[in-house]
C-alpha cells in the first residue's frame, strides 16, 4: 500500500542476521535469498524458515491452554475488584521459556505412533504458539459488561443466553479478522510494530547470537535484556510505591503549590507544562512505547498537542466558553451547571437533568466523532488504489515479500472458513438478541457494517504507526442514540459495533505475528479459534460465579465495586436516559459538533491537493490529520503531562541513541522495561497493595500540585 514514508527514523532493525554469502543458498528447506520489503522488519523478523520445526506439540498445547485459562479467569476476577490488577502476557513470554525447557528435560521421549510427549528440543515456534494462546486470553470481552449490567436489572437472567452472547461476539471478531487478512496481514506494508519486541525477545532466547562486530556496550542481547529488566524491576519500586511523586513530577508547581493558575498550567491534572513522568508504566499506560512509533508520527502528535492542549484549551477555558470555569480544566467527569459532579452511580430509573462537560471532555468527544470520517477519507485518498489492488491479489501472488514466499509453503486457511465462522456466529448472535431480548436482532445489520467500516482504516493506521483511538466515548454516545432509554440494548449494540471491532483488530495483530513467525495458517486458525472460545467461556463463568456468590456485587460493596465496569455503565446510564437531541441536536449547547465532523472529512482531501500542488515541499508528505485528531481524543483519558515525557523519550531514542545502539538493543529495551515493570507490579500488588499496606507518608508520597484538579475559582467538585 502507499505507505507513508518513514524518513529512515522509525523503529528499524533491532536484530541483525549477519548473513554470510553461504546463507544465500536454499539448503534443507531454508529460504534465505531475499530480504524483507521494509527495513523495519528486515532484521528483526527472520528471513528463513524450516517447515519441519516443531510447533503444535503436547508441550505447546499444555502450556498454552494453561496460560489461557489462568489469564482469562484471573483477569476477569480482578475486573470486578475495587483494587484491580491485570496479568500481562509479557510475563507469559518469559515464564514459558524455562517451563518449556523443563518439560524438554523431564518428559519421557517414548512415542506412540506419531505422538510423543517430548518430541525433541523446545523450539521457537512452540514458544511463539504458547505466547499467542496466552495473548488471546488477555483480550477484554466487552459482552460481559452487557451481562453484568443486565444482571443488576434482572438477577435471574438466563445463563445460556449470556454465554452464547459472549461467545458469538468473540467469534464474530475472529471471523472479521480472517476475512480482512488480505488487507491487514499479508501486505508487507502492514508492519504491526507492536509485535516486533516480542519477536526480538523470542529470537534472543532461542537463537545463537552471531559474533559482535561493534562493542559499544559490550553486551550480548540476552545480557542487555537481563540487565535492563532487573534494573527496571528495582527502579519501579520508587514511582510505584516509595516515591509516587516521580510519576507526577511538576517542578514548576513546586515553586508555589498554592497558586491556582500555576497549578492548572503546570500540574499533573492540569496542562502539564514543565511536568515530567519518570515512570515507564504511566508513560505507556494509554500510549504505545515511543520507541515503536515512527518519528514523523510523533511530530504530528507534538504539533497537535501543542496547538490543541497548550493553546486552544486555555483560550476556551479562561474566556469561560460554556461556563468551563465552573469545572476543572482536565476531566472526563460529567457535571451539573454549577460545577458539582453529575450522577455518581448508575441510574437505572433514568435521568433527564442537563449536564455539562469540561473543556477537555468536549474536545475529546468532538474529535472522537471527527476522527473516523477523517480517517476513512484519508484511507480512501491515500490508500484507495492499493486497497483495490490488494482486493484482487491472492496470497500466493505476493512474491515480492520474502515472508509471503516462505509462508506460501504452508496450506493457507481458506477465506470461506472465516466466512462460515462469521455467518454462523452472526446467526447465533441474532437468535440470542431476538429471544434473549438484548436488543432488536436487525440492529446487527447496522452494528457489524459499522464495525467493518472502522476495521480497515484503523487497522492500516495501527499497523503503520502503532497509534489508535480510544473508542469509549464514541461507543457510549452511539449506543445511547441507537437504543435510547434501554441501557442493556445500548451496551449490546456497542458490543457488536465496537467490541467485535476491537476483537478483530487484536486478533489481526497476532495473525501477523503468526505470519512473521512462520506458523502454519491452518494450525493458527484452529488453535486461535479454540483459545478464543475457551477464554470467552472462562471469563463468563468467572463473571457468572461472582454475580451469584458475592453479595451486593458492583453495588455498595467496597471490595467489589466493579470500577472498570461502572465507568462505562455510568456513562451509558447518563446518556441512554438523556434525550440525544438535547445533548447534540440543533438546539443543544454542543450542536456545532456536526460541523467539525464535516471539516474532518474534508481535511485529508485538502492535504492531498496541497501535497500534489507543492510536491517539492517534502515535509508535507508527513502531515497526517487522523493522527493529530487521535491525540486530541486522548485528552482527559491520559494526564496532559504524559505527552511531553513520551515525546521527549521518543526524541531521545529516535534522534540521539539511534546513533549508537539502536539497531541492536532498542526493541529489547522496550520489552525489558515492560517485563521489569510488570514483574514489580505483580509483587507490589500481592505483597503490599492487595493487603492495603501503604508506604509511610512523606514528601515523595504527597501531591505536590494540589490545586491542579480544582476549577477556576479554586473549588473542588463535590457530589
């Protein structure tokens, strides 16, 4: 596809094969005569494959299924808890290696026909398959939110109906991902940088490293990974427990913390000017690692952030447009016109009272609605011809890419497999919606085309830049408009419109992972499908068990507040029972949102014309309006001071460090930080935080900018 130029400054090569002249020959089923079409994958993804390498074995299936069940059930359990925790699949990637090696040493090698508990050395493909099976379990199942909301209304809701609602929504997403493979998986332009660090670590663990030709750090990749992982494990105890101020370090606000204006401009909960975050977890909580985002994309984020957050928001706020001064500068909460919090709990009985939003929330919603028309127009204008070409191209005709050549040796999973899967799950979903009374079944004909329409453009953007959109607000608003007055119906529509979209997007990532790791497509089809269903059932059974055995679950139970579910449920309750015409109609305060949708849809066309007219101005080819809009949608979801720190780290890696050890260590640095943080979080949570053991209060545990989340008059919102 017409990929946006990366100006040689994206995540590039992280592991070099150091190919000798002898490797250019095809020997023993190896194909090593060509490089990948894109330098980002040219070294990190191996350009050779042995089809005889063990993949689907007893070891990989046993460990993969075990991790799948563990992650699905435990993560669903903690979603309902007040103190939440998520088991990250990066831990599985590291744990699976010693466990696989142990099984290699301990299991008997006897064979029964072609079956063996221990067929040989633990291979990289077995390891990759285990990781893929665990990842599937980490994908959130949005249909369980529907079941949880319905259970609050009707505690005797049908168990079987809820189970099939969950399964059908997940399998629909899997079918969509398979149907869209020719656009999002097969093309070499679809890089999916988010999976490159995992491949880098897999190859580091399993492959013998060639001799170092440059010893700037004098470290092998494995030693580098261990060193930085351990360093991050130790360091994270500072911002994560001992000195939380490192996550919200506003040095300017410390000069005069009682100054309201200074707090709003420089504080963690304000605009974050001059504020920094020294916490890898908070930096990458809602954003990808800056190492995995090309520099040209980061520049678009920078321009958008400076203009909209540091320039436009203060103007709108301090001129008191729509009474913004009554509310905090940055907040996702809803307010009464006098500035008090609006609807602190789910209101099943309904509400029609008017509410207000903060300036950051207004901009976030405006640009969320503008993002999809903008992205769709951008995709048509800049990628339309290549999408059509790809539509007419089969997998085996893509001989220009070494990975497609290698994968053509395996039988492909036919598209009709995925199509039957999609149609079958659609029928199940329609029956459940009809007889389970979740929503009118015919609304699936609106929800699923909407999901398909979003999948391709968002998938292209994510696969190239590693940046995507938070759809929480959009889901709530569209669901409330379609199913006004019915909170279960609104949630169900949102599940099939956006839950399946997110599921398909996540599974597309790991179809590409299987493509890079040269895993058999038919094996991936069967195993990923089974693991998707197993994870969905496990999550549903856990949610159902807790609903029946925990008194007052999600309702005045301090240990089981279901905060992750109620965040969505509250927003649904407010929007569903409010008149959409009063909120966004012609007579509403926010009616001009419709104009920004139109402007957003036209801007990519204008940019394309300008690029064509002034083709000699090379910098114009890096202007990307959807990325600029995407950044604004994150305002409020992420503290403003996340972006300066994130951009600074990206500048350091893409401009400074790349001159020394980028090619060898950058992607390993990313996954070392992730693994170190997640390991420390695990021990901190279960040893200290889950037991409510807090660190003694001192300066490092206190809020250094206490007025940053107050309104213009210095008042804090109350209920």
